[in-house]
C-alpha cells in the first residue's frame, strides 16, 4: 500500500514538472517522443 502511494506521488510530481516545463516553453517534439516511447513501455 505504501508503495502504491509513493508511485502516485511520483506520478503527480512528474505531471506538475511537465506542466511547469510547458509553461516555460520547454517541449519535446512528437517525433522524439515516438523514438523513445518503446523504451518507456514495461513488458
């Protein structure tokens, strides 16, 4: 249960960080994301 809470907190923190980056005008091109996406998928 504590592990689940930790993962949720990390998820929310990552979302907030991403939104802050967008607010600063920092973004990633879709083509770059498509290249990296396979490494993000857990099998």
